[in-house]
C-alpha cells in the first residue's frame, strides 16, 4: 500500500481524458439519438393526434351529412309516396271513368244486342206465327169460312163512319173503273147480291161490280174501290200481321 | 493475478514513471473508446444489439442520476457515468490472467477520490457561484466549518481507501486461494470477484453522486430554478 505520485497524476489525467472521450463518443451521440427519437415519436404522436382530431371532425361532418342525407331521403321518399298516391288516385279515377264508359258502352251494346235479338226473335216468332197461321188458314180455309168472313166484311162496311164512306164513294166516282170483288172461292148468288147491295149503297147505284176468284186469298174478299182496297181475306190479314211483326208490332 | 499486486514502473515518461496500472488504464480507455464509438443512427434505421445495449446503459445511468439529482442530471452524467463504467471495467480487469485491477492501486483510487472531491466543489460553484457555495460551509453556524472540512476530507479518504481496500483484498484473497487450493477452487471466488467488482463500482459512483448532489442541493434548488 503505497502512493505513487506519477501513477496518481497519470490516473487523474487518464480519467479526465476518458470522461471527455465518453462524453464525446458515447453520451452525446446516444442522448442526441434518444432525444431525436423522442422528438420524432412526439412528432408522430402529435401528427397522429392531429390526424385523429381531423378524422373525428371528418367523422362528425360525415355523420351530419349522413343525417342530412337521411332526412332528405325521407323527405323525398315522403314526397314520392305522395306523388305516387296522387298519381294512383288520378289513374284510378281515370280507369274507373274509362271502365264506367266501357261498362256503359258495353251496357248499351248489350242492350242493343238484346234488342236486336229480341227484334229478331220477335220477327222470327212473327214469321213463324204467320207461317203457322198461314198453314192453319190454308187448312181451315173453306167456302163456309169465306161466307162468314163475307158476312163480317159486309157488316163492317155497313158500319163505316160517314166520312170513310164518303171517301170511298168519291174514290169510286173519280176512278170510273168498276168495283172489283175478288174471292178465294166462288161466291153464291145470295152473297153476291148482298155484296152488290152494300157496295152500291156505298158508291152509288150506278157503280158496276166485277167478281173474280183468286185462291191465293185463302178465304174472304178483297174489294177494290177506286184507289181504296178493302182487305177482308186471310191472305191480306196474314200480310198485315206479317208487316206488323216486321215493324215490331207497331 | 501474477502474484505481484503492487504497481510496477514499466518505463519513464519525462519526469513520470509509467506503471503497469497506468498501462492497464490506457488499455481500458482504448477498449472503452472502441466499444463506445459508434454512429449516431437516426430514428428510422434499425439498430444493432450493441447500439441498443449502449443506449440502455446510458439511459439507465441517466435514470439513476436523475433519481438522486434531477436538477442537474445531464450536467453530472459524463462524470458519474464515466466513474461507473470505468470502475466496473477496471474492477473486472483483475479477473483476466496476468492483469490486476487499476483500482487495486491506491494511487488510482486516491486520484479518483480527489477528482470526486474536486467535482463536488466544481459543480457546486458552477451552479451556485463561489461565494454562495462557500457560504453553505458556515451555515447555519460558522462553528460547523471545521466539521465540514473534516467531513469532506474524511469521506474523500474513505472513498479512496474503501475501493482500494476492497479490490486489493479481493485480489489478494483470490491469489491466496489459487496458491493454496489449486486450479478449480477459485471459480466461486471469481464469481465473488465479479459481484464485488460491480458492487464496489456502483458504491463508488453512487457515493460520488450523493456527494455532488449534497454540494448542489445544500443551498436548495432555488438557484437551479433561476438558472433554468
């Protein structure tokens, strides 16, 4: 244990040199690197904080924008629904009106068609009736029936109103031609006298009367007095009925 | 551990004799310089394991200093940090065959203790100013001045002798065990040497830090606050 002054002083110098060396090559670089790293980390943290705040702000903006879009969407949706409702009501009304018109038209057409069918049925019925009646009349036509019809005609002629009787008389006088009496069967003398008496009573004693036969009349008489014709036979009656059936019974 | 613990003068440098202690110290200085020399890499570059270790070492030292002296941690870091690093390396040198620890030489520990003694006043004066710093020796009562001086001197001597005594006795014990017990028996002693070397380095550096902190903090922290 001895103190060597050379070693003492040299160790002091050595240590001071070592302090300088380590300060220069260890502490300063390391602390500078640490400080630089710390500053960089703080800068990154600050940047991250700033970005986070910006992101939050953007998120808020986007949320607000989304909310506005949602409201706008709801408004537009409501408006669209209203427009759709209005348009649907209009279209429904137009469709109903169109349907009503179509229905009315169809109803009219149906009525017309039914009317035509009824008309055709009536005509067919009339024709059938006329044919049936014609066949019936053809079967029952006989001189006896004609006698009865002649009696009825004469009875009607006698009961003619005065005005019609005057018209017949005027027509017979103006024509100048004889009165033609057509029968389906040969008329007996008694009936011929009775007919002549009635016709002379109507047209005057000077009138000439012609008698002829036509089997087409089935039974009864057809008397032509000038322009007037008195239909008192089954054929003309059937024609009359047939015409009535063709005109809807008017 | 060649059985020659006392320092041996190897050659002469002017008026100074260069002993093996000094040469060992130079070797340690070169070794530490080569270890600590490195590039100051940027933040984004990947660091090597040694760089991470180096940073961890420096940051651990700074954290330990800041725990005791937060007001002037950066200022005293080079001195106290170098004490720890140098003493740890120097104490562990004794493990290597053919070398002995520079700290097993009283000249080295005395020189370091003197540096600690001077650094206490250096930092105190630097921070508080000469008059203000000297005033704390006579406060609260000038009668305490002799005791303060005795305390300063005794703790410096204790600092020097403690480290020297521990390392010298440790190497001497290891030498005796090798001589007496042979080859394998010293292994536990070597482990003890490592632990003791590190503990003594820590104690010396921590005491130096405490002395420096005592010199700085004896007048309160107002002056430090003024300095910013």
